C-alpha cells in the first residue's frame, strides 16, 4: 500500500496520530463512522460520526493478494438509524465498505482521508446490551470469487432468465458431447 507523500510523512513520524474512518454504503444512506467521539468534519467536507470505538478490524490485507481473507470489523456504540439499516439484508448485501486513514498533525487534520481498503459487505451481526449497540460486519475484497461466472454456467434456462425469448443457448444440451473435426476438408 502506498500513501500520498503528505500522509506518509505524518504517519511515518516518530509520534504519529491517525484515525480510522469507515464508510458504510447502504442502499438508502451512506453512514460514516470514526474511532473517536463527536462529529469529525474532514477537509473534503464529509462528516464522520464518532461511535466510541472500533472494537476490532481483523483480516485486513491488500485487495490484490493471492488469498481472499474475510475482513471483519466490529463497531460499538452505533446509532439506531445504522442498526435499523443493518437489519434488512437488501440494505447492505454486496454494498461497498471503505476504510480510510486520516492523519493528524498535532490536533489538526492533515490532508484528506486516505483510502486503505475497499470491501463488500456480506453479513452483519447485531448485539445489544442495556447501554451499547454493537455491529460486526463481515466483508470480502473486490477480487474474491472472480473465477466464477457471475450468474452460473451458460445454460438455456439462465439465458432465458436474463433475456426472455432469446434462443441463443437453446441447443447447448445437444452440443455437450459432440465431436467435430476442424478444419473440414471435402
């Protein structure tokens, strides 16, 4: 992972201060949270709600690695609105989640947030105590499952489901074990 020069200088300093920012893109809204308290407005104009703490980020590796580990992010102190969005699977399933690093210099923001990971939300686990609501997000990288065809094998039923009335794959069952000699010399 390479960081912009201004962020790299601050983060590589002897005493570096940086915040983790997480952007959850639900269908109905985009929720932005950070690991501090209160509202943080970054220099690019976005506002991030302080949820108290990001309890853990597990399995965070580069998106282009040869393995596809599942990333798991735990956030405590989430609002009732985020919790309501998390209940509906259509709101979050296969929606992007971006993790940013926001460097600080002293107590002031230093540059814009730097994206360090892009993931897609797969499942959410909700727990609720008397005083704290916790959400755990399991997500995968953008390159997991890329060898699979997106919907299935090309069969007649799949083709008709995608494009009603199309007869392109109608004869595939007859061609499965057909042997043909090429080139044809007559």
